[in-house]
């Protein structure tokens, strides 16, 4: 099942370039831990999902060209797209197809400019590129949209394109990976852009994978030992998280052994239309220089990952072990991260022997979820990105409520004094549109608080 990736805005294009590079690095890794036949099946499945390959025009021996990403690149300025495509070509391992759209002028960090102006003007051109890419798929598994919430193109045009995809492909799966802005602020109006984006894509996308810049920054500094952290470093962490979930794996349930593809993930994790916010936690995460000095065993990895879920910890370092599923505040409210459902993906040596029963503990989950739907497990004996043992946990939980509340509070403080609102009104937005967004997100927060 093929996945078409739409890289929207500067952030989306940079994350997309790093994502495909991570996939290729994993495919051609020297250490796999499995036999040649199993490795070939893994590589073929991954290539079919994320790339297209065609035979050299002048080839007589059936040799193939470098794989081309199943992707459509969109930005209102050409710089990010050009750099991303050049880096891919320079690698010599993969490239992008000639499917990109840009203009000479960006959206000026204004969501309304992207959604109300650039979106409608570029809709036909962008959707034509998407149609051409879908024609290359034997079986379309769905779309993955990569975007940031802070800017104008990724958020505004990204929200418009997501709605256009839903209109044209009503039966296809749509996964939006959104990058949450720094709390300290990258753009003065980032909170406006964030609430407008989230309120619009929440109803049209099947799920939103949330990546917080603050948490990613902490991983780069504390786990990876990077001193001068750049957006490229952060994008590598995002790409690693996405690839650890989307690379081939198998799950065993009542239907037997089935591929853990995009449809399977969304079926297991977003069973309720009001709960679509997903987070990804990985273990272990370390710098290249630490690999040879580190050893891990599955019981400790699984135990740490479970506590990361309960305590809502971004990484294994500094986990609060005092937080328990029964923990409550003085007023009687739960003070642990309650989940709706989880998907545990284990990769590497001895995965068949791992006991993950602790993730089936009903005290972690909402009481109204059926026991057979709260926890799913997928396994893959092949090593991932040279890690002998690695685990990823995708959870639909209350983890995103805190940053969402933070953005809502800041946006409302600005809106109550009508700060910068005129910049949005001149592009066709109304104050009622802002109020509708606040109401929509308040409902989402309330639904998660009632888990």
C-alpha cells in the first residue's frame, strides 16, 4: 500500500527531505539482523510504500533508476523546495519526481493569506500534481501531510490542501504530521495560525501526529548531545520517529498476521472521531558515538516506555517514576497521562520473545474503551537504523492537551484585545472564524479531559 507524502511549506519540505533520507538510510543499512530473503522483503515493501522505481531507458540488464519519492512539494517560495530537491539528488541514493508547486511570494506568516488567497489560487495546480502521483500507485494506502502550525503557507495552504484531499479522495486515509511551535515563540502570530490550522484539519484528517519543538529540542540536547541545535537536527528526530512507526512491521490479532500499514494504524488508534491527536515516543535514542558503549534488554526498554507514556515524558532520561495510573490530585482528578489506545512497535533482535502485557493494563486507559481495542503490538525482526533493539509507542492520549491549552490561552489573550486581527481580516477571514476555531478546540480539549 503506497503512501503519498505532501510536503507543505518550508518546515514540511525540510522534514520531508529528512524523512525520505532516513527511510533510505534504513533500507541500505549494513546491519540488518535478518537473512537476505527477509531483508529483501522488507526493502521491497518499504520501497513500494514510499518510492517509485523505473528501469533505465538505456538499460539492457533491467537495472533500475534511483528510487523517486512518492511526494508532492508545495511552498509559496522556491528556496526550501530547491534546497530539498538538491540534497536528495546529491545523496545519489534517491531523488524527487518533478512534482512541485511554488510561487514568487510567500504567505507572510499569515494563515488567512495562505488559506483564503494562495490555497484557492493554487488548488487546481496542486491537485493535478497529486492526481499524477496517485496514478503511479498500484494500491493507494493514503496521504501523509507534513506541515508546521506556526507559519503561513504550511498552516494556511496546508489546511486548504487537506480539505481538498478529503473532497477528492473521500475514502482515502489522511494523516497530518504537525510541528508544534516553540512555547517561547518563533512568530508573533503563531498561536493564531496554530488554532486556525488545528480547527480546520481536525475534522478532515483521520489523525494528527503531534511533534512539539520544545520536546524535540530537549531530545537533541540531552540525549543526542548536540550543543548548537539547528532545525536540521530537530527534523532528524522527527524523521526518525515517523520512520520507526511507518517502516514495515507485522501485527497479530484476531484476523491473523497482518501488515501494520497506515490503514491498520488509524483503525487501531483513532476509533473515535473526536479523538485524533497522536504522539510518538521512542526508546532508545542516542548519538552515534554512544552506540558501541550501550547495551539494552527488552524488559527494561518496555518498562521505561510504559512509564514514559504514563508520566508523559518525551524521553527516557529523567522519567518521573512517582507517577502511577492510580495517581490523583487533591481534588480527585487523575494526574497521569490517560490513553484511549496505544500501538507498540518493536524492532530488532528477539522481538518474538518480548512480553508487552503491561501495555494491556486497563488502568492506563479510558474506562469506556473495549479491552480488545486499547492496545496493539507490531513486530519486525529486522534492525531499524542500526539499532539492535528499538521500540516506538504511538498513543492517542491526553498528552497533547497541555500544549493545546497553552496555545489557546495565548491566542485568546491576543484576540481579546484584537491584536493583529486586522491582518487576517483583510484577506477574507472574519472574527467569527476565530471564535469558531476557539469553540472547536475547546470541545476537543473537553473530550480528552473526560477520558
